[in-house]
């Protein structure tokens, strides 16, 4: 069911609306703790790369530090997202922080004792990345639990600014610490920076999740998440925009060190200054974006910001004046935070509670994959052609892709009601292990005057069935009796079909059902049948038949 776009409360200026999420004590505490932790993470990154050089590692070994810090996240983020939907999110986040803390503390102790080897450095860096992988999608998924729905865009903006500020100051602080006390100091402070998040999560009194059918198996949860993403066109638009933008925009991040060392002739301090320019742009964006959001929709914001980012890349790659490049980096930081916070807010608002973490895992997957592939591609271009070409080519692709994205895969401009709706009673616990596959057949009686409108609604209902668990869906018209339509869809098990009714229905899906019902012939309520695969194994057959009758009675429409 569509709702009008959420607006700022009357009389509240944009600047104050921007800070509205910080009024919530838990969000404010977690945001501050994450700022400290993100800063510690960037200090850790600088310390690990520097230590690898001290241990005799060459360019490849130093590059592998970044690989160890990102590859586990890329490989584990999808199962981690599934766990974020089937386990208690607070406990999962606590576990992830403990894993990261253990890796950082262990690396600090080993380095202080001069016992760290290149292999140990990579292994412990990877262990910390495992903790991060389990945290990333779940941190995003809990945002609607921390702030109100109309504050999600501001929360996404503040979280984006948080990461960019840490990106700007973390490396600089890490360089100072290495000079004063060695790399082990960055590892120790990174470990300490995680304690704030642990404390906030520990005192959070999160209500227990209501799962009448019990927790899903992780394999089933991953499959259900993939089905949801494939059948959610609005969310697919967000994924498309994210992968196209990050694939091209990552070139600036990957090549900025080479630009600082080469054409600009800067040292480590100058490189830190360039990063500070990007971070400053992100902070400015936190003030500017709420005003812009009140005057333009998400498509306009993303298109305009993408164009600005492309123009900034053009200046950065062609001009060798440090002040001009620094000014362009400020613009790039502002555009970067605008695009990513807009996409992140759209993604969170489009997802129901039951699928939020596992779907956001795919958002993180395409975001990180776009950065990884883009960095590799534009680095290769820089080696094969020139550094200037590696800036100009992605900038041109960004400008060319913008009108295509806006016209072909636009972001949704309305907020959809994804609140949970259930019309069926909670099933008894003895139905949690049922047989399958299950075939559902729904008979619809529709007059010829409503046929076209009915089929259009059924197309959307088919997507809703697949989003919530159907493996196949189709609609048929009787050739001898044209007013009869048969809707058929399958579920892996009867238990999975129960989840569709009890746990996964949304108000938006309910509105589609009501639209279809309004088009049927008067007095012809749809008839529903549920059929179990006849060749399914039937151990304990004497108990299966009563169980199946219970399933049918629970699923019968009222």
C-alpha cells in the first residue's frame, strides 16, 4: 500500500531535522561509539600496512593487508545477513564485536612482544574482518528499531558522515601513533575503541523477536533472501544504482594515493590532507542534504550528485594544483555521501522486518564488489594507459549512465507500507517439520470487463508470492470457461508456506490481495486448495495424515 512521501514536521528547519535521530538515546550512544570504533579501524589499517613493511613485506604483501581486511566481508556478508534475520540481532552484534576485539587485542599483544609474522598479521586482520562481516548488515537492519521511519534518511546520512569523518581523521591519527609508539599502539587503541559499542549493546534492552514458527535454518534463510531480492523490483533499482556508482566512483579512492605521490608530489602528510578534504565534503553534505532533500526527490538527488562526482573526478585527474584538487575532493565527498545515504535510506525503507538483514547483505555485497572490481579495473587502466585516463574514463561512464538509470531503473519515490500483517492463527509447534513440496491452487472468478485489470494486479501478486517464499508462480485461464482463472504456486514445504501467511505478509501485499478481490464476480470468493507432493517420504504414516489436515485447516481463508 503506497503512502505519500514522508515530510519534515511543520516548522522544523532542515538543519534541526538532520540531527533528529540523535534525540534517541540509543541511536546517539551507538553513533558516538561507532565514530570512535570507525576511527580505530582506520588507525588499525594504517598500522597493519606499516607493520607489514617493517616485517620485510613488499608491495604485494602490503596490498594483501587490504585484501585480508575486505575479502572475508565479501565472502561472508550474505550468510551473515541471513543470521541477522534468524538470530537475536543484539546478541549477534555483541558476538561480532567480541571477535573483532579478540583479533585486535591479540595483534597488539603479539606486536608488542615482537612475535608478529606476516602470516599472523594477515590471519588476525582476516579474523577482525570476519567480525565486521557479521556486523555490517545487522547494524543497518537495526536502524528502524532505533529511530522512527521518517528519520531513516537522516539516520543514513549521519551514519555515512560518521564513516567519512573517521576515514579522514583515522589515518592521520594512526600515522602520529606509529611515529610515537609503533604500530602496536594503533592495534591496542582499535581494540579499546570497540568497547564502547560492546557496552551500548550490552545495556540495550531489546525486545525478543516474535517467531511463532521458530527460527529458520540458515540455508533456507539464504535461499529466501535471494528469492526476495530477485522479486523486489524497487530494491533491485537500489542495487543497480549502487553497483554502477561504486564501480566507477571507486577509481578515485583507489588512485588517490598514486595521484598524491605522482603528479601532486605529496608525502604522507599531504595524502592525509587530501583524505581530510573528502571527509570535510561529507560533513558539509550532512548539513546540505536535508535542505536539498526537501526540494528534490531521490532520483534527482542521485543524478545531480553523480554528475557532480564525475565532474570532480575530471578536475582531480587533470589538474595538478593542490588547492584546486583539494576543493574538488570536497565536492566529491559531498556527492559521495549524498548518493550513498540516499541509496541506503531507500534500501532500509523498502524492506520488511523478516528479510531486512539478509537483503541488506546483498546491498553491501554489490557495494563492496563494485569497489573491489572498480579498483582493479581502474588500477589496470592507470598502468596500461595513464593515471589521467583512469580518472576520465569512469567520470565519463558516470555521466553516461545517469540518464539511463533515471529513466530505466528509477528509485522509488513513495514509501511502501512494509509493516507485518497476518490473517492466520499461530500454528502449533508440532507443525514445524512438515512435508513438501506444496502446491497451492487458487480459483478466481473474474468477469471479462475486469480481466485486464485483474491480470495486472495478479502480476504484482505473483511477485509478492515469490518474495515471501513461492518457488514457482503462474496464472492460467480456463479455455472452456473464460471467467475461471487458476493461480498456482509452489513452496518447498508446507511449513515454508505457513511462514508466508504467519510471518512474512505485509500491508502492501494485503492491499494487492484486496485489489484482486474487488475485481472478482459478485458472490464468487476465491477457492483455495493445498496439495502435498504425493511421492514425499512418509515415515510414521499413521501420524502424517492428521498433521496434513491440520495444515489445510490453518491455511483455509476465513
